[in-house]
């Protein structure tokens, strides 16, 4: 399986004051730091290498997670720090490329996505394009729909100015080739959403539809939904062990 870059460097302004002194990745969700839930999910998906792209309060993340050996998951974990200036999601990935190799998954640092990573990697390899995005039929249920997806093809993506005929949303997981970043300068702040929009306009952004609901901790309601889901999953796991 390809390595996974987790974008965990943002300021999490929507969650203040909770995130004034604690990074979003370390917020306690269902009894554990959220990043632990993410890493356990990745291990269960067959992932064995993770690069954490961190910025705001990133040293706290490294102090808690370390290189992964203390977690007992068999995951190798490395870090890429933004530095003095926050680089945005796209700039953070550009800086992390030496650790990621030719192709890699990208996962939002506030997302818990119970989908098949193997299926998504296979779709990327079959698409033969430099980027693939997972999409979910949303109809503006959880956020504003921002993707026009028709007959298995991503026709348009625009997170900043979504159109009325867009009914899908980006799911929070993608696969990228490092070639995507060749035109961007080092240490330049750029949002991954703008990179995706440029790729979609050039016909270089593939897509695969997923049916599972996404969970996120980027908002108070998202935290409540995610806590409920993860607490239920852990209850089912404990009951299965006891039986």
C-alpha cells in the first residue's frame, strides 16, 4: 500500500478556544487523542508508513505520537514541519515530498474515513492520471456540495464557488503523484483545494465514488457525530472480544 500523508498543521480556528493550546489532532475523542483513532484505522487498512504534515503546535503531536513504535501498530511515522510560516495544505505536501515518494494518499487531519483504501488505490492506478479524489453524494447534507460528478467522471471541482448543479463533495481522501507539485515553488503557501481545481480544469483529476459517510472533527457538530460513531465502534469491538 502507498504511504499516507496526514494534513495536521492548521490553526483549527473554528474550534477555539479548545485548540488555542492543543492541536486538533490531539483533541480527546471517544477517550483517546483523535490521531490515535486515525492511525489505528490506517493500520487496519494495510498502511504501514505515515508522514504527518504539521505546523501549529506540531511539536506536541510529535511528543505524543513519536515515531510510532510506542503505539504497537507496526506503523512507521515521520514528520514534515511547515517551519516559521504556515504553508497551507498544498505547500505542506510540497515540502513533505522527499518523505513520500512518487505516489501517496492524502488524508485530512480531522477526518475519519471508514472506506476501502485498497479500492481507492486500485482506482488511482487504473485512472492513469496524476490525481484522484474520493467523492460522496452529499446534496449539501454535511457541507456545501462542490463537485460535479457524472457517469463516473469528475467534471468540475470548486470548493470556493460551488455551482448549483454540484451534488457531490470531496470525501477527505485523495491519491496524488508528486508530479502534481512540480510547477509550485518551495516554501510557497498554497491550498490543496486550488491545486485540485486547476487539475480538474485540465482534465487531470480522476474520481471514485464512495458510499460510506465521512466523519470529521473540524466543527462542534462533527465532533459530536464522530464521538458517537467511534464510541459505538469500540463498544462493538469489546463485545466481540468478550463473546
